[in-house]
């Protein structure tokens, strides 16, 4: 009978189960995720190599003029390793890990979830998935506040395939803004990619100027009306607040219009 139970457990029938319960499902990128992992033993003892958590999301990739959603891992975390889950026994232990700074925020169609699992040899790995609401990294938020002060309105946010820009990730999250006040006569839009870390935040700006006259229309038709600019705001820059960042950002943009 035990052999039959063990065979069933290898395909997930009567096997151990895992459940992650998060203390707060609304977390800023770069902050700590805390919670408790609950494991319920199945009908037989099972040897667990690892208990892990994957932070996962999706991005859009275009291939042969067809767009598709691709699932990817933003970060992987080892929560526990090498122990025996005994039959019918319940286990729980606290866990914590830092959400990667590059985790996209969950707006529009962007979703983020944590996949928790038990790594069991020669068996179907039990898994649990929990949605996460991700808000901007604190450094990115200061810049977002500055952009709003300059009269820009957020129009679109999307995760796009861009391995050369993704800092070890195959995608970036692109923010698209339209001017409503100061830059309304100069710009069509402003696109921003944020790369925050412990030292501040790097921005990649795409400044899309309005077409003026025949030369301007030609520039727009050939995409030469767009400028790509990298800039960095240090922690000391960000500590001076959104008004100071807005002033510096305004000076950067005006150099390219």
C-alpha cells in the first residue's frame, strides 16, 4: 500500500502541498516581502531539496509582426532547503526576501505574482501562486512626482522585450507621458524607462518633439524628431525632493527641444 501511495505522490496525488501567505500584498519595488510558508504533508514522507519563491511577470514580444505575452522570472529566492516532509504533518515558517528593484509596477495590463514551490526529486513539484500589487520604487516615485509637477500625464505603461536595456532582464517597463501644460507646444510625448538601485535612479528618456514646418514634418516622418537621453539622479538629488528633481529634469528636456 505504501508503494502505491508513493507512486501516486510522484504525480501529485496525495503529495505534500505548499501555501505562502503574504503579510502585505501591496509592496514597493525594492522593499521586503514577508510572510509565512505553510506546508502540509501528504500520504507519504517526501524529501524536499528546496523551498523556493519566484517573482514572475509577463512582457510583450513582437515576432514576425505578431505580438505575444511571454512569462519571465524577475527574481528567485531560496526560502529553505533539505528537509523531510512527513506524512500528514503540518509545517510553517516565516520567510522574507527583498523584491527586486527592477520589478515592474502593476498598472494597466502588467501583473506580478509570486510562485512558491517545493523541489522534490522524481515528483511533480507542488506550487502555489499569489498575486502581488507592486508600487514604484521610492526613488522612481520621486521622479514620477517630478514629472507630474512638470505637467505630464501618464498615458501608457507597458513591459516590452528589450534585452539590451533590461539590466539582466529580457524586458523593460516603459512609461509614456503626454504634456498638458509647460511642454505642450514643444513635445508630442515623453517616454521614460526607470532603473532604480540603492544609489539612486537612472533614467532613459525618449523626448519626442512636435513637428514644425516642412523640416519638422520630415523629421517626424523619419523619426529624427526623437532624442534619447540618459541621466542619473543620486540619493542626494532625490532627497532634495520632487520640486528640485523637476527643475533639473526640465533643464534636461529643454536642451533637446
